[in-house]
C-alpha cells in the first residue's frame, strides 16, 4: 500500500464515493453499496477490489455475505504525505513573499 497506489485508487469518482459511503455508514456489502450508485453490483465489486489492493478497504466474510469496510492506515499515511507536500509549498511561498517584499522595500524611495 503505497501513497501512489492510494492516490491512483482514489482518482476514480466512483471509488471516492464508495469511500465516502463506507466512512459514513460503516461496513457494508457490495449489494447495499450498489443500491446507492449508478453502477452495477459487479462494477462495485471491481472498484472495491482496486480499493482493497491499495489498502483503503478490507473485507470480512460473514456466512454468505462479504462486508467491506475502510482501513484508515492507508488513508492516514496518504493524508500525512499530502500535508507534508502542502507544508513544503507553504514554506516556499513564504520565502518568495519575503523576497518580493524585500525587493519592493529596496525599490521604494525614502520618504524623508
């Protein structure tokens, strides 16, 4: 479960919607999830398989049912990576701002 795999899995809007549904309602079957999406149950199962490979969801067989649920570790690690990247950009932008402000101050004539 790499950050790239998680991001690739979440690139699809149907898979993002599945994650939202599982986050909101907890563990569910593919049939119950398909009832809330404009795709077939088979398509939901395929999407869940991609999310499972990326470590975003897990499954548990209970009798004849297979229930899918979120596995937050992969999402948490990806969110942490995104926060790190955002922080690096914020730092870069702060440096650019300081340089621009210093340049502006040097270019302004003294009033006095």
